[in-house]
């Protein structure tokens, strides 16, 4: 596997308190994959979905309601982990679908490796810290957007994801910021 690809995940692990030896061991168990746009890495109800480290591109986590409507819960890019927290910690089925937005290169961490890492207290604690940080990031982003008006939410999204706002389908952006696609179109036109 390419050393540059591993450098970012090793640094992320070191930044999150994993020893250099632990980071090296972890990196040895990763599987690189490239996915095209709209590929599904794991889906709702999947058993043992992988945890994903994003090298390039963007991923979104969404849920599907009983009417078949999608609700985008999280968008993330390079340098971040993404997965189903409930499945990773409690061995439950996935309650999210992880979709690629615009193509992505990732490192997959399978649940078998995660299970073995959970057996050691030191790695379990670090894993939980990483997961909690991701959860806090998700909650903070949504709580910052929640009180904003629709135009402000779009501007917030553009600021947070400058290279993504115009390169993914408007429907995904609209869904994420909580407006209808027609409203997003009006917002974009008003900002020109």
C-alpha cells in the first residue's frame, strides 16, 4: 500500500492517542478501495459494516424513513473516519447507508479487526474516543445549522465544504441543509 495513503491515517491515529506501534499494526489491516460516484459502501440493516477512513472524495450517511424518503445525516471528506457507531460499538445492524459522492478513495477497516481491537482495553478506549469525537462533530455541525435561516444554512454549507457545494447534486445539498430542491435553487439564484 502506498506510504502517502497511510501517512494521513497513521497521523490521525497518533493525534487520537494511539501509540506508533498501534498505528502501524492498525494500518497493516487496512484494505484500500476506490469507489465511483453513488456507490454504496454499506447499507441500512447490513451486518458488520466496515468503518471507513476517507483518503479522497466525500461520503454521506443517510437514513431512509418508512415512506422511502432519504435524510442525509452526515457528509464527510478526506482525513475522517465514517461508520455506523451503533454497529461498531454494539455489533448491531447498520442504521445508516454510506454512499459515495463524486468518487472516493478509502481505506476499509473490517468489523473482524474492530472486534479484535475491542478485546484490548487500551485500543477499545481509543476507539471509543475517536467515535465520540465523530459523534460530537456531527452534532455540533447540525446544532450550528439548526437556528440559521435557509440561506444562512446554505452559506454555512458552502463555507464548510467549498469544493463540494457545486460538485454534487443539488438534491443532496438541499436534503442536508433541510430545504427543498426548489428552495435551494431560489437561494442560489438570489446569491448570484
